[in-house]
């Protein structure tokens, strides 16, 4: 079978993501080409894609960062015009929605060519670890099924359930990428609860927005008109004169645990010399000036208010120190 991304290919993506996004390009022997993000959504800026395309470009790897859908309509339009594939890093985006031809559709429907989800414990739907791939491409579907189970042409479950004797074959070198049945059982139950999980996260995000919007200098995240985030993460932007670490430390001292903005891969050793097209200033600013608030379904109104109050106080302390 022909590899989809092969050595020598270039893949346009963002540095501003968990390092796994860049690593998967490297695993294929291909070159990630980093472009900047839109500061409003923390997602790949479609306006920067054209300038990054070269004769070696094969795909755009678009990350739905923190659950916020990318501007897929713009990305897919460019990709179709230039003969490129669209791979969606949907690790954080289960249950997120996008307005597609006038309809709200879930991320994972066939908008790009293939979408990859994560069920890592930090994600809103978890099976302990593992993930899911969705695609409309029948050949890739077949290939993924082969790769996940040692290249086995007919899965053991199908053979054992068959009234006819079936002998399997092994047409390619595969892997053990199976999820255990126990994990899958947990996942199916979570999937059933996903609408209520997402609805609750959206309520908390709305409350956070109301309570944090008027904190001096703070920018709260908003859905663009064409997207509905699952609010896997609620990431606020601090004014640039406030020290991110100080704000986080003051909140931690008050019992509120936060995380800094999403990392930039080009600042890590394996990607220091990585190819980039244009400046990555918005990516770096997002890492350095943003803070991710705690958000989980069991939060009470009092918890939500306490977090907002602690952000307000921490910003006040940091502003006085600035
Ligand atoms: C944007 C993004 N891509 C990829 C991954 C990797 O997912 P996994 O750990 O399930 O391989 C993560 C998080 O873990 C992520 O946040």
C-alpha cells in the first residue's frame, strides 16, 4: 500500500500544540512546516497557509486546539484548490461542532480527510488512554484496521463468530494498537453521556465568561459564529504586562490549580531548527500570556465563582507588582 505521508513530504501545521502534533509528522519521515495561529481562537490561521505551500507540501494538519474547531471551511477550500490532504488533530474536540453548509455538524464527520481523537485522561471523554480515527476514505479505513491489529486481514472476533471456517492472512506489517475491551466498554458509556458532559462544560464556560469578562485586561475565549467548542479547556489571555507565572502562583496559593497556555513545539529541542513560514509571534504570546482555568463537570456555582474571584485577585496583585 502507498504511504499517505512519506519521507520528503512537507506538512503544514502549527507549533502551538501539544508536541504529539509535530511528532506524528516526524514519525512519517516528513517535515513539519510551522505557521502561526489566530490569536482569537488559538488555531491555525488559514490566511497564512498559501505562503507556506511548496511543491513538497502534501497535507495540512489542523489542530482543533483545546476543543475549539478550526476554520475548516477555509482550510478545506485551500486544500482542495491545491491538491492537499486535510488531517484533523481532533485530540481535544470530541463533541465540538462546526457550521458546515448551514448545518451544525460534529467534528469527526468527513470535513477534512481524516480526523484523530484522543481518549487520554485529560480529555473530556476518556478510556484511560487510546483514541479514535474517523475517515470517509475506504482505503484508509481498511488500512487503519489492518495496522491496529498486526496486519490481520480478518479480525479474530469476526472469525470466532463465523459459521464458516475463515483463514486470515497478514498482508502488511502491522502493530498492536488495540484498545482493550474493558477500555472500549468505558468509552461506549462515556459516549452515551457525551451530550450531557459537553452541555455542562458549555454552561460552566458561559458562567466563567460572565464572571471574568470585566477583570481588567483579561480576554475570555469566545466561539466564532461558525463554531461551538466543547470547552475542553477555557483559556484566558492576560494583559501582556502581567507575569503569567505570578498570576498562576497566586491562584495556586489560593488553592486554584491552573495551566499555562499551550506549548510551542519550536521551543523544544527536537524542533528548535524546524521549518517555519512567517513569524510565530501569536503562538509564543499564547504560550506566555495565557492561562487555562480549571473546568470539570462537578464544579459547583461556588467553585466557579471562587476561581473567577481568585483570577481577579491574582491579576490585581500582579498589576500592582508590574
Ligand atoms: C492537540 C493534541 N494532539 C495530540 C495529542 C496526543 O494524544 P494522545 O496522547 O492520545 O496520543 C494531544 C493530547 O494528548 C493533544 O492535545
